[in-house]
């Protein structure tokens, strides 16, 4: 891997500096034990009095994680889930209201330059050298392509300890420690669409008039719209993730025409809305998230996360630390992040259809059959269960889109913040109001 900018050591294979003498491997020792082991006595007593306030989107602000943190590490994690736009606003305007920001990389592009978060020292991150390289170099494999949009590695590092300027290559200082990501596509009701769906352009097929839906979060919805317009051959983008005003206008003109002709049944903002639209049959094709597809299936209703020939729109998120955090609380935050990457959470996220930033530790917390289904594209040997123990897939099922390499290897663009972001949001809101 690349040398750190400080010139003192290489990032690859860095051993984390122990936070307090004797705390090395706390995450491994404590995970699953239900007891705090390996802490110095003072730490063990004090950590129980620590409360860290975390906020982010509902995707990863999960009560099960807060409960497991309490069990394994002993401190209290208070979680608040908001929609993406509210997360962005709170991160910048209320920086003292949180300690941990669980945010997506495109949000980080807006938040980090505001100086409200502190760069994180990768030498303190125990499993840094096991993080998927897509977050470090931008490439899944050494010869893989770098997708368009706000690829996480472009906003993943800053130039120094006190810097807010994104670095062009990996350094010792990370903006977010990656935790969760996925390759998104369109969800369909195969029992109701009446024909095969193979392209993003199918979202605007008149055959689905009044039964299509789009995600109404501007920075994400515009990417889905761009995938559609490019697939139609209507717009050729220089970079879908950083459109010119002309490209934004063209894209939203096409979407507005479709809206006025009655193509869309609804525009959703929350997970539950997308599930309800699909399970009711009001919508048969729409922007969707993997666990929402799983939630529809859990009701016994056919729903497919459809691989499309143009590829996937990807997103990724991570944990960041508020600038004000210091002392014991800061040490606890690092210990929490190390615990997060130690495997239990990674396996939990994988079982929801997301991906863990450190696959190796997640694998150690999954059965061979689970790993084969979620990560290797193999048919399930037994029923596949959700983290809560509900049957998600029957024995014999194969994951939509196949293996991790097939899905993440076919990412066409990442969720993005454009140079013309304000213009895009204004135009998007005009489209929604049209």
C-alpha cells in the first residue's frame, strides 16, 4: 500500500498503537464474551460511565449494535436515526450534539471541510490493513476500474492531523473509518412486471406507467435518474457524479416529462415507504435498497433486486469522530470503532444484504453456508436467516446479482456530491413539485 504522508511508516500492515497499556486486542477478547476483559482496572471502571452519542441514517443506526456494544465493551451508545439530508444539516450546524457521526461518504464530502470532525489516526485502527481496498485505492482489484461519482477513497483521507483538505493519496489520517456499503439497483415485482427487466431505462417504460417509483433524496435520486437517461441513450455524461448544469437540466427535463405523463406512482424517502409501495403492488419497479427487498420477500411476496446490464449505483458509509471529543471519550470512540470492525457487526450487516468493510473478520462470525450465499454467490444449502432469525431465503436460493466480486465489480457510479450541488438540488425540487 501507499506510504503515509508523514513518511514515518507505511500504512499497509500498521499495528495499531495501543490506546492505554494493556488494551491491545480488547475487541477480540471482549467480543462475544459478555464481559469486559483485558482492560486496566481504571479503564474498566471508567468506561461504564461513558455515553457516546451517535447519529446517522436508519440503515446502520441499529439498536442491536448499541445492545451488543453495552454487552461487549460496557459503555452506552445512544443512537439517533435521521434521513440523509437531516444528517448532513445536523453534522454541520450542531457539531456539539453528537460524538460519533455514522455517515455516507457523499455526506462526508459536505461535512468534513466544515471542520466539525477530527481526522482519525489509522495507526490506531487494528484491522486497517484488512479494509476492502475500494476504500483506500478506489479499486476492488489492482486492475479494477474506479467508478464515477464521489468514490469513497477520494474523500477518505486528509493531508494531516489538523487538515480539512482531502488528500489525493492515502495518508495516516482518515475522515471516516468505512463500515458499510452496497451495490444498489432497481427492485421489481417479477409477478407483476409481465416481462424481463434488464436495463435501468425500464424504469421509464410506458408499460409501467403509474407503477414506477423513484427515491426522493436529491443526491441519490439524481444518480438513479442519470443511470436511466444514459441507458436510454438520451444523455452522455462526462461524469454522472459531477454533472454540468446542462447535463442536470437535460436529465431532469426527461424525468419531468415522465412525471407529467403519469409514469411515477410516488417518490419515497424512507425505507418503510419503499417496502409498502412494493408489497402493496402499487409499484412494480422502483429505486430500492437491499434490506427493503428482503423485507418484501419476508412477507411472502415475490421481489427481486434486479441486476441490470449497465451496472450498479454504489454507496458506502463509515464512522467519524466529532472534533470536540477528547480524553477518555476519544479513547472509547477508537475502541468502539475497532470493535465495529472486529466481526460481529460485519456479519450482522452481511446478513442484511449489505457488505462489511473488513470481510475477513465478518467471515469468522458467519456459517460457511451464510458466507457462501451472501458473499460467494453459491446456492444456500439451508434456509438463510435474517439477523433476527427470520427466514429470508429458502434453501437452494442464490443471491440476486451473485457474488460480492460480481456485484461490487460492476459498480458504474457512487452516490455523489457535485460541484453544482446547489443548482442540482434546486432543479430536483422543481422536478418533484412539477
